[in-house]
C-alpha cells in the first residue's frame, strides 16, 4: 500500500470523525448489530472486444456499532467466481473487506467515508485493489414497524492497485429492504448490489471493464440501549 494512499485515507476519514464525535455526544442511543452475509454474485468482464461472465457464491459477516448519530460498519466476504475454465476466463477467488464511518444527521439520511480492500486471484494473476471514497444513503419507512427501504451509493476517487493497471473509475450502489423490529432483536436484509471497476490500459494489459451484480441476504441480531448515566434518576 502506498504512503500517499494511507495519507489520503487518514485525511478523508478524519473529517467525518470530527463531525461525528460532537453529534454522537448529543444523543444517548447505543446500538450493536451483527449479521451473516450470503451473496449470489455475477461478474461481467469486457476487454479486447469480448465479454466474459462468471458467477458464484460469497459468504461473510458484518458488524455495526452506533453511538447516537455516529455509525461504524465493518464487513468481509469471501468466495469464488466460476468462468468457463479457459485462459481468458479462468475461475477466480474473491475476498472483499470494507469499513465505513458514517454520520446520520437525520433519520432518513446517512453519509460518510468508505475504505475497501478487494483481492481477486486466479492461476495467472492476483489483483489487489484498495479504494477510498464516500457514500450517501437514504432510508424510508415502509409502513410496518421495523421495515425500511434503503438505497446507497458509493464513489471511490482514490485507488491503489497491485498486480494490474490503475483504476480510472470505481463506484457502486445497493438498494433493498431491511426488517429490524425493536422487540424481537432480529435483523433481516434483502438487497441488490452493483459495482463497476474500470481499469486503464497499460503495460500489464489492455483496458478492462468489470461489473459485479449480487443479490445479498443478511440475517442476524441487533441490540440497542441507553448508557447507565442516562438511566440514572436525577438527584
């Protein structure tokens, strides 16, 4: 990982943190959530005038901690993408780790900073992409207690790539529904996820476009509570 990328990550992540700390201090809600993730993923690669498609299952987990309006989310998934076993479309193993720090100024709006590490390996090569960017999300209640519709967009202008040419574009989005009733403590999420990565042409290969589409199912638990200081009766 280059020093320049680390510096960018620290600077960009620091601004939401400075904004988030006083916002979180003004509220007393604490929350923790953990879910298991299952992806049915499809990848479409376009280069040298040809299109190659791959598909597979990815599995992993996600943890979320919230303090007032501040939210920290960490997730990781791993799995495989099966091609046609040809030289130009080999099977690949995938590992993706993500972390985001968010501020939620309103119940329906969230924005923050994202850091992503993406590793894609085949018999011929291993490509590691590190991405830094931001996201904006909107959530809308759907009329049933605990049921919410949500959409989220991510754009990563700062990238660092090992084993391939530089990325000229990296973005993604997710849309779905979340069911998390307060009394039961369960979390169920169903969503559709889209990602796009454009690799520039260079000494390591021609220009390449990668698109990832996935149906995501998440199941887990959540807990919310108030700090002891807020529950204590005044003297």
